[in-house]
C-alpha cells in the first residue's frame, strides 16, 4: 500500500535523534514552545511513519510480511559484514507503534508537567534520545545493532532517573540503575558472542543478522543453545527487572514522573521481553532455557506483588506493580506463548503509562506529596484523573472487559497447558493476580476515596491538571479500556487477531498443544475469581473496616516489616555481595602489603647487590675495554697525524709509492 516506506524506515529512529541533537545543543537558546514542538513533533512523526509501515505490512501476503531497509554497511571486515539495517515485520512494527505511540503521549504530557523546570531543553533532549535508542533496539536487523540500542536505553535511564541530581538519592538511583544493568549486560554480551562463535565454527559463516542466525542455529548443540539462552536472559533480567536484578526499578522513581511512565510502560523494561520474543527460534531449540525463564517470571510476579501490598509511596506501589507485570510477560514467553507475552506487553504499556501519568497528576495537584496516607477524597477535586486512574486499575487487575483481562487470561491459560509451564507456574500467576487486585484497590481507595487526610494548606490548592496533562490521560484510558479486544480468546468464538498477526514471526518457535474451550473457560473463571477476591478483601480493609489494617500491622509487625523494606534484598546485596567484594579488596590489599611488597623488597635488595656487582664489572671490564679502544684509536691517530704535513710534494711521494705498490700487486 505504501511501498515508499521500505526505503525510509531509517527515518523512524533518526527523527527523535535529530530532535535530541537540536535540543541538547541549541535548546537553551530556543524558546520553550520551540523546544517542546521539536521534541513532541519528532517522536510523533516517527509514530506516523511506523503506522504507515504497519499499513504496508498488512497489505502484503501473510507469509511475506517482512522487509529490510539497509541504510549502509556499518562494519565490513572481509566476509564479516554488519549493516545499519532495519527489520520491519509484524513483531517489530507492533513494538515500534507501542514505543513511538506511548512515547508521543508521554512527551505531550511532559510539556505541562515540566513547564517550570530550569533544564527544560535538556529534559526533552534526553527524552528524545531515550525514544531513539528504544526504536533502534526494536527495529534492528542484527543482534549487534540491537545491542547498541540496548546500551543506549541503559545510558538514557541513568541520565533521566538522576535528572534532578541535586538530591543525592536521585543521583544514587541513577547510578544504581546503570551499575545493575551493566551486570546484566555482561551476560548478554557473553551470550551473543558465544552464539556468534558457535555458528561461525560450524558453518564458516560469520554473521550477527537475525536471518542468518535463524537459518544456522539448528546446527549448534542443544547444550550450547541452552547456555546462550540463559546468558541472554541474564541480560533481560537486568533490563526488564526480574529476580535477582530487579532492585534498580523501585529506586527509578527518583526521576520525573513522565520518565517513570516511559521507562515502566514502553521502553527500557520491555526490552528484555522483546529480545526473548525476537530470539524465539533459538529458545524453541533450548527448552530448558524456556523453563528457567517461566519459573523466574512466575517467582518475580508473586514476589514483587507481595512487596507492593504495603508500600505507601504512590509511585513505589506502581514500581513493584511493574516488576510483577513484567513477571507475567516472562511467564508468557517462557512457556512458549510468545504472542501472549507481547500482547500483555502492549496492554501493559497502555494502563501502566496511564497509572504513572495519573500518579503524576496527583503529585502535581498535591504539590509534590507522594504518600497515599496523606491523601484521600481526591475524586471530587480531580475528576478526570480519578476516572482515568480507575480505568487503568481495572485493566491491570484483570477485570473482565478491560485490556489487562484478555492478555492476562491468555498468559495464565498457556502457563497451565504448555509443556514448559505447569501447575506451579500457573498457581504463582493466580496468586499474583489476587495480590494485584488487593494492592491496586488499596491504592485507589486511599488516594481518591474516603475522608481527606490532606494537610489543610495542600487541600486548599488541589486542582485538576491542565489539558496538556489530562488529554494524554483520556487517550490512554480509552486504549486501556478497549485495547484488549484485538486479542480476544478463541473460547469467545472469535479469531485472536493479535496472535494471528504475529503468527508468521513465531512460526518456527514452540509448538503449543491445541486449545480446549472448556478448560479455557474454567481457567478464566479462576483468574477472574482471583482478581475479585483481592479487590473485595482490600475494599473491606480500607473502605469498610478502616481500623483493621493498622491493627493487623501492629499485631503482626514482624511479618509485615520485611515487605515494607523490600524483603531486605538491598540490605542482603549490600552486606554479602558488595561487602564480599570489599572484603576481597581488603584481602588483596593485605596480600599486596605482605606478599607483593615482600617480594618487591627482596627483589630490590637483590637488585642492589647486582647493581654493586654490575658497577664493579662496569668499571673493570667495560670501562677498561672502552678506554683501551679509545686509547688505541688516539695513539693510531697520533701516528697518522704525523703523515699530514701539509706539503704537497710529500703527498705526491706517498701517492707514487702507493701506485707502485698497487702496480706491483697487479703484475705479480
């Protein structure tokens, strides 16, 4: 339909990069409306181009929905070539629309939220740069180019989380995100280099393009593929905040709220899920790696939800919610239901962006207050924020009819029926659904309903946010309400459009068993019952018997305290991991001071003795020989000097004598 897009895909990541360059280099000299126009306009243009790419893709035959746009050859070393190439297929175009679309809404929201910030142009420059890196990641045609975008989002997260670096805790949060992600990235590097080497040795073809890897991966032994799959997943645990590398994400709340929305909804945290889905052809041949992913995802979903139950910072509740929902996505891709994992990634982008932007609207109205214990009764003063926040909450809790219901049901059904899942994974997912219903209902009730607990001065100034902030909320609320209908389960008697669209990408992936309609209805009923159980229990605690939670917390303080502190995970890392490294450093310092210094001192003493011997040898032998040669040359020169009389007749005699000797030698 739009064949011209096949030569202009490179513009999709380039436009936000140009926006970032202009605002970072010249933004301080531009008026604010120009800065925001450049930032919002560049990412919005990328979204339009991505939609055009989608329309072109769907116009092609189902088995030929793919094209590659190569801008130029990036690396060319003999037979090894890596192009600056962009792959457009159903998976990348869906991710491109999610990233650019949600980013556009968040950019627009930021215009109102950040209007008083003194580093306005720098903020939008970093935001554009973040969008560029993520678009590069999802559109790359090679794992090496993907890694460039992978590292780019890590750098931008550091810049944006620590954007208000005047506060030391913000700077530390940015550094924490950067360091933890570097740990995960080490695993990613090991994984793709091992894969590159294994394929190169067995085929003689050295390539990092996804197409070449897919065609050759079947020649690599299963044990190697399992190792590669797990090492790549180590990288994903860093980017997508899974156990054990999730600890940076709750602290990422230190950045501006739109940044939290961008990181949690559409960019960095989805990178790991996308990478596993993109490498589905590899994981299909490494079933043990898939099982590891599914189990880690299930444990993360449940573990993070338990911590979210008792958090009092509105953004921190949502942070642990993100970790938990990412666990669901990894359950999906881990059991081989790649389209289900990406489906939940998409719906989550809608309602989680809405939740964070809604929390930003609350914080904006509350003059920076984030403690939900100091809120209450905001629904009357923030009607748009309240309505949209409630819609997003219903979606994430999996209430039937909202986007999250369809995607979560798809994951739980496949978790139960897939050979890579099972009862344990499914049960953890159901328990996490109960906890999600509880902590989200608690958050909504304590923030928007009941009696006001606000400071009187703050209460006087509470007002709804400007249109630049409320319009994005309304757009995302609509998507959170209806976005799931493109992936309705076949138990409803309809075709799953979303799974059908992504089907060709995952055709060589895991073969899942045929669906059972009665079983799907039964499992759907269990997940809905789980959600409403959590909702009902939280409603009773915080809207009916409001004294009960405080009484239980006081009575069972020992049981509640670990959840308040994040299960002491940061303390564990600080004491045993960081402390262990510091202890090793001290041990090495002790070794250095005793062994190395002793060896150095002994060597120095030996050196001094050798130096003395060398000095004597130098004086007697070397100097003697040199002096003898010099004296001999001086003596010979003295003899020859006497022959240089300056008289021409003497020189003539010497010449005649020499000629006579030479002639005699020739004749004889």
